[in-house]
């Protein structure tokens, strides 16, 4: 028993010590980073018991500040340093969620516990995510609540899952799409699993539990079209079973109707607009950070691209048209030189006339790789995950790598077992990127006229 716990215990000790060391170094370098100006100020109001003040520049609900208040107000520990530890504590909790989700997905045996611990450490240090574990932003605790939603949904503990879903919306309103994902996948899974044994035309080689095919879904849909009277009864059973998700979704609809928008505070800077290139940027994000996924399916991706070159050609043309007519350049992207996206855009995408189009073939290969990555999942996962990812990122005007973290994590956590050599390469790439980002943060100073202290470069 002791030996089986050793890998997990080692994982937590190494991650915590590693992170605490960096946390102190980050705080010593700068105790106020970009949007922390608003978050820390608001967090201190709440933590000191003043709930009447609200900064109109903040666009998310007060979940982060409520958690900080619960953690530190009883002990009179309300200061910038302690507020930042909210994210650090949440990131350590995330390690446990990631470990448990990967264990569930891969059904890893105890003999593979060390490999599971190693993979969990890698995923937990995903560079854009790991950096914000040391700042007072909403991202990390938002991820915590979404991971809780996902884990308990997998375990069929739907009341707990819905509770985490509610908490996730309090952290960031856009997390409602992941509540919808949990609900939608469960509904499809239940319909298929309960009906497929009675459908003669279904693919009999499919396993009913979580790996059914598109053919199975079509067969089940056909079954209910012929027996339409059964649908209300099924939905009634499912509504009772999944009442928690429905309650969160209905409460969110009421909130948006009352508020007039999904955004609180400064609505003008975050207006929802169709921005299809965000899907392309997300595919590039997975191309860069999904090393193990990319290498696992690299041969199949190249083979598919060669055999179906005409699809690649047509896809490249479609992507070029999307880039031409739907690329949106948010004012923040051009103005804020404290983010890496500013330099990527101004030194490449926005500088050279053909730069945006030159990346089109890479987008195509990345999308093909994404398709192969989901091959081991059920048709329900493919449909609902794709739809929810689209809803989460395709209506964002501003290019922010943080928007891609949750869909990437959900994809990465749901992949099949990875080869050790691919995990090692992923580990090496993450460590090198993290080292570069933190060293740049520690050493590069950027001066703004309206800030007394030097600004720092972040994701």
C-alpha cells in the first residue's frame, strides 16, 4: 500500500517545492503584474469584508475573490502575497485532479504509477497555465473548478460535478460551455447506452461504453424517430438524473437575461463576435504544446495528408479565405507590449503581407492531428467537445493563449496512453519553454508612463 502511494506523494512534494521556490522569486521580482492591478484591489476589498465596492474594469464574476476571502479573512491575512497564494494552492489541487482524470481515462495499473505521476507533472507544468499559478488571476482556480466538473462527471457523481460547474461559472462565465459539455455528453451517452442493444443496424463491433461510433448515434436517432413517443419519457428520466446541470444552465440564462450580456463590468472591451481564426490559433497552440499527441499520431497525420492531398488543398484555400475576411485585430493586441502575442503579431502576422497565409498549411496539419487525437474517443465526445470548444473560443476578439488552456487540457487528458519517449520530449520542451518565460520575466523590464515600477513580459 505504501509503495503504491509513493509515486503520487513524490509528485506532490516535487511539484509543491518547485512551485513555491518560483512563487517567491516571482513575487520578489514584481508584486503587481498587469491585470493584477484590478484583481488584487478587488480581492483586498472582499478579503477585508467590504463587498459593496466593484471595479467596473473587471469582467468576471467574483468567484476568485470569494475563495480568497474564505481562505484568508478568518486569519486576518489579507495582503497581496497571500492573495497570490490562492492560485498556487489551486494549482496544487489541480495536480490531484489531473492525476485522477488521467488514471480514470487510461485505466493505468499500479505498476505504471510512476509513469502516471511523471505525466501528471508534465501536464501540470503546461507553460501558459503554469505561469499563472504564481499570479492573482482567475485562470488557475477556474481550471480547478472545470477539472472537478470533469472528474466527477466521469465518475457519474453528477451532483458533485454540477456543484463544481456552478463554481466554475462564478470564476469565469465562459465556463458555462463546459457545464454544457458535461450535460450534453452524459445525455448522448445515456441515450446510446440504453438504446443501442435494441438497435439492429448498430455497429456491433462498437463498445457501448464511451467508444460508440457516429453510425451508432445515427442508428439510435433512427430508432427514436420511429418511436417518437419514447423521447419525452427518456428526457424526463435524464432531467431528474442530471437536474444539477440543468439548474446551473437555467440560472446562467436568467443571469444573462438580467445582465444583458455574459460580461459584467466593462462590456465594451469584450463583445462577442464571430472570429473563426481563433480555431486556427487553437490548433497551432495544440501543435506547439501537444508534443506527445503530435508525435503519437505524426505518421498517421502525414499519411492522411499525402493520401488525401486534395482535402488538404481545399482546406488550405478555405483557411486562407477565413484569414482574409474574418481576421480581427483587437486594439489591446496592438497596444499592450507586455504579452508575447503582441510581438508575434507585430513582428510576424501584422508585419508581412503574406505571413498570415504562410501558416495555413500548418493549420491544416494541426487540425488533421487534432482529428486523429480524438480517434480513441466516442462520437459523442467528438461532437460535444468540438461544439463546446468552438463556442468557448470562436467568439473571442482578443487573441489570448489563456483562452486555449481549458480545451487543450480536456483534449490532452482524454488521450490514450503515451509512449515514454514522447512524454520525455514533452517534458523537455515544457521545461525549456518555462525556463525561457520565467527568466525573461525576471530579467526584461518594460516601462510604461502610467506605472511607477517596471512592467514584465507574460503570456
